[in-house]
C-alpha cells in the first residue's frame, strides 16, 4: 500500500481508500489533545512515554500541509487516548530535534513504539490513512 498527498490532491495506491475530513476546526491550546514537545521535554514525553505508541508530528506555523493534518491528528489523539500519544514538534523552535530526525521536509510524522523509532510518514495524508497506520503499529 502507498499513499501520497500534495496540497489538496491525494493519490491513493492499492489497498487504501481516501476519505476527506470535513472538520477544519482545531482545538485551542487549552483544549488540545496533542502534546507540544521541545528539545527539553522530548525524552520524557516521547522516549519514556507510558503509552505504547507515540506519533511525533514535525511541523511549522508557515506549513500549509501541516495545518491540513492538524485537525486529523487532534481527532486521533482523542480517539486513541491512553493507547497512543500524539506529540508536535515545531521545527523552527526545535532545530536540534529537526536535525536529529532529518525533518528537512514537513509534515513528517514519526512513529515510536516503546521509545524506539519504528516508522515515519512524510507528507499530508487523510485521517483514515493515519488511523490505519496507527492500527498497523499498535
């Protein structure tokens, strides 16, 4: 299976169907179900997380595709609460983490299982694709 998305065009490969999410509202910082992570908190929030699976979204405020996937990641953080933690790293404020994980193109979502990086997705995908990816890695 492969899926590639660029801006509003979604190309879907065998084994996956594309679905669009009509929800464009992102919760405020107080309501957010994702966790903002910095270079100072990365080890405790990601590498030593109590949840078995952690997704880390490398993003930037100026990145259009990053803004497109934010509501989907918020929804998934609520849906999988307690089993999956979804963290966000602002690459402009955390250049060391961006270099460490080669986040030169964004959005980049990296999957960690029990503190170890096991997979990554580059580019914006529909919520259903992230859900399937989570299920495959749980």
